[in-house]
C-alpha cells in the first residue's frame, strides 16, 4: 500500500478541488444575459398620459422623442445611428428590422411631433440613412419586416380608411422592394392590420388584425343586422387584436394561434413565433387597445396593463410570460427578449429562457422606454414564396355599388361544410347545429369618403347545398366582407358557441379561392379534408337533443357528453354513471341523417385501482322513425382515447346507448364516467 506524506495529501486535495470547480462551472448554465447576440432596439421618451409609444391605435403614432440603440454581445449599450451631413434628422424612431444577411436596417422614423412616420434604411454601421419611400403626404408607414423573398412588408395608412371606432385611421399591410419600387398592398382589413412578423417554419407573414364588427345579428328576423347592441342577439363581445397568418402576397388567410373556444384567448398583439409554432403576443383587458378617457377629467389614458402570453404550439390555452410585457422578440434558440417596467418605472429589456420562467433584465436606458428589440445578426432565410398573386386592383376602398359588382376583380368562396366540427379536444368551438333550408348572406361595406363610418351592402344571398357546403364565384375581391347564416324563416342560426355571424371582416384576394370548413371562431385554422366527400362527414353529436337516465354531471347537466372535450378534470368534462344498471343516453335529430361511426370516450381520470372498473358499453341501437335499423354490442371497456364502433352508412334520426360498469373494483366514481360521445354523420337530401 502506498503511503502518502502530508505534502502529497495537500497536493492531491488541491488537484481534486480544481477538478471539482471545473465540474461545477461546466454544470452550471452560463448567465442568460452573457449569451445574447447583438440586438437593436429603440429608447423612447415615455408618454405623460401613460400610453405606450407604438402600441395599438392610441399609441402607434405617438412621437415624444427617441433614438435607435444597439446592445452589443458583450452587454454594452450605445446609440446606433451615426448621422452624416445631408442625412435626414429624426426626432423619434421605432420598429427596427434587420435584413437576413444583417447588412441593411430598415426602421420607422419621424421628423417631429405631428409629422408623418416614414420608413428609412441604413447600413449595418448606422450610416447612409435615407427614406425608403419618399413623399410629402400624410400617410404613416410603420412596423417593417423583411420577407424571405427579399421584399419589405410594413403597415401603412396609405389605403385610406377610418376604423369603425376610436376615430383612428385603419392600417393595412403593404410590401416593397428595398429600393422603394413596386409597392403592393397585401391586406384589405377593415379596422387595422399591423405588427407583421415572419413565421420561421414556413415563411408566412403573421400579423395583428383588429377583429371588430359594428354590425351585429339582429333579434328581428326582417332586419338580421343592427348596430344597436340592445337589439342584437346575445353573443360574446368581440373587440380585440388577434394574430392572422397569410402568404406573403396576402392570400391564404387563417388564424395563427390562440384558444378559439374562448374569444379573449385569441388575442395576440405584436405576434412573435418560436420554432415549434408557439405564438407569443400581447393581451389586454381592453382588447381594442384604444385609450380610455375618464369622464371626470377628460384626460386620455392608456388602455391598461399589457400582459405578455404564449400559446404553446400555437393552438392551446395561454400561459403567462410576464404580468406586464410587450414587444416580444424570439431568439434563434427560442428564448424571448421583451419590454417590461424596469426599476425606475420606465420600460426596460428583459430576457426569459422559456415562457413561465423568471425574466432577467438585460438593458435599461435611464428615463426612457426601451422597446422593439430586434435580432442584429445574419440568419437562415425562411422558405420563400415562388408565385405571387397580382396586386389588388384598387388603391382606395370601394365606395359605390358599381365597383363592388365589377366582375373583372373577383375571387371564389368555397366552404366545404359549414356544419363541420373540430375533433374531440381540439381548440375550436362548435359549428352551428345541423339545419335544413339554410341560406348564407354575404355583406360588404362601402366607404363614405369625407364622412365617418361606412354603408352596409348585401352582396348576395344563396342556399347551402344539401350537405351544408357553399360554392360561390365572382365575389368582390379585396373588399372587407362578412357572412351570416339564416334559417328558412330568415332568423340567424345560433349554436352553442353563439350566432352564426362573423364578428369581424375578412377579404379574399383578387384571383384567389377561399377553401375552408366550419363556421365558428378559428374555422380557418381547421384542417381542410382532402376532398369534398370527406368534408361532408363530421361529428354531428353537438347538434343532437339529449335525454338521459342515470347519467348526469352535477354542475353541467348532460352538456359534457357532447361538448367535444374528453381530457381534463372528470367533474368538468364527464357525466357520471349514477346507476350501473340504468345508464342510458338518447341522441335525437330533427330530421334523418346518415351516420357511419360512433366513438365513445371514458374519462382518463377514472381508472382507479383497476382498469376494468370503467364504463363498458352494452348496447347501441340506431333508430329511424322510432324503429331500430341496426344494433351493436361491445363488451370491452371504453377507452379514454375513444372506442370506435363503425357501421355501414345508416339513415337514422335517433341513437340509444346503454352503459354498464365493469366487474372490477371501481375508482373514485363507483359508477364510472362517460367523457364524450361523438357521432360521425352528415346531412342528406330530403
């Protein structure tokens, strides 16, 4: 055995301590702030009234003074622009955007309070500042972003409209080449389109749209429309900015993310996207982001605190990133930089590793609001669009019926099934209940130059097909429009999620075709079946009238059986089988339909100590005019993921299901629980 002297022992201990220190250093993640790339941002003078410069209709054109800043990778913060003789003086700046190769910067700036905002470019050293789009009119150009094709998209008021509320000018997206040539309008939104960004996964343009419609569905069948809220059908108020995804030529509009089952959970102003599709954006209690004016003082104030939230994967319930946060910027590794109140009360820049973790401050310009962080490094170019639609035919909103009916500028509208529902546990609310004799009305608005507001016009009324589809050609292109479904008596259809009336405005690009399924919040994001035949089939259970015996939810009655929710707490999503021998559910429809499958879901939280103690299906009876036309018996335990019972296509108007509990030891609920019943069916001809 080797004998160690005191000196060798001391040397050994020293070596061990060194290796331990190295190991600790390797295991401990480096501080967040020391791993940052270069960032551009703006430092702006705070607004005395509490509004945030650049945020929403009340703040987008504020100008109190500001400058463009750079945060170096070593943490040093310095002014970025280095003005040279002959370059335009700038009083305030906002929204810097860095080209894909990091050689050119584009940003918005203004020469002084009350002066219009314009786009400017400069090189990567802050030299050579020049206007991108010179002009001497009062248009405002803001929010630039580089498209994968090399063009620059931006928000502008050059398409002259006044929003339906607040008296503010509406913004719309445009694009232009970096040399200022070939300006094209991308959107024709009625109230506002701004804060564009690029989805890193597919190169699509994602922007914030002001979703509002002052025309409500009327309780008076002869009118169907009203601007008087006291005469409107009950519905959730819709007045917010949500995130919309389009191709970089303005086509292919769809909701970009959120939780459409709850309207307020779709708000995402200043959208930013992570590599997995997570949508990050700003929420506020006042979704319009309009400033308020207290009656006592007449003083204008901001729209209240702004929360920064994330929708994991795109369509999910939101999680909080920051109780007070705006201006999110996603880094290449999916960390987030954003603005939030700093120690002095003004806005500082913060970094968070992932939503839900504690943020770390990375920059704070004393007495200034630090806003609009942007990556200042070369990065891979997102996928680019190969073929562009031609630009919109008009430079001004449509103001007369003749222009609205001009058949040279049209698009095609196709909805393959307005009654289509999303899958069980998908984020989309219910479609309208199945009905016959349904008609669709298309409305458009005519601008009234020189006067506030607009005029509503019924463009077309057309019947749905027997299976619930809509196919209309020669619809007015690049015009704000909305739709409404009415029954055979002229009343607006109503489903469990509200009236079948679009509470905002859409548009169809010239030469394009709309193809979707459903008629509800988020329907544009639902996957479109590969062909028309597949689209006719959907889950028709939410349209059924339910009667039950021995099956009930103490808080929600029978609704959980057909609410298209199977995951979650059992007391929220399931009905209990109160009596194991008398559990019966009947679904009935007001007219015959065709069905081909029944799917039954047990509650995933009702397994207890024995997986065989859940629900067992005893009988399913398919009926037409109170006569059985088919019968099925299943003896295996129902599965949380769904037990499928497939049949040859049957014409029925009712379905009887009887349940019993399994033989094993029951879990928390002795009788078991049924989470959901889905019936795959479709409308048929009379």
